[in-house]
């Protein structure tokens, strides 16, 4: 891939707005269910531990970071939580989704293997 990908101006803000709405929706659902705000505070930054993969290089870092910052895993977690009727797991899935949405709203996108600052939303 040559240089940094530059998403169209409008697309970047659409994706950031989408992230903000997902974060807000997750917080509203979390509050409506009466889940623990202490649990929220403890876990909200947990997906950022995936950045430790950058110790092994930008390719491994991007793979681990993207796993922790893609909606796929928390949505699967939420589906399983609803299936097995686990409120704690629902809370964890919502926290994870809120984290991702907030990151996207702030302009932090999925990473490319060229380096941490190269994302699908442009350069950080």
C-alpha cells in the first residue's frame, strides 16, 4: 500500500458520527439495565490492552488492536450473553461496544500494518 490511505472527508465524519451514536446507545442501554458503573469504569479501557501487540511489531500490533476494536467480537459476545441469559456478559459486551464507538467518534480507526497512526479513518 502506497502512503497513507485518506478516506473521503464526508466518509470520515459519517464513520465518526456512527461511532458516537453507537457509544451513546450503548451507554443508554447500560444505564437502562442498571448495570454497575464501577464495572464500567474498570473495563472501559480494557480493549486498549490490545496495543501491547505493537511490542511484536506493527503487523502483529494491528491484528491484535483490530480484534479488540472491531464490533464483531462484542456483538458475538452480546448474542451469546442473551442466549445464555447472562447479565454480566451483556454488561461487558455493551462496555466493549461503547469503547469502540467512542474511539471511532474521536477518530481512532482500525489500524493498517504500516504503523499505529495509519488507520481506516486517516492518520491519527
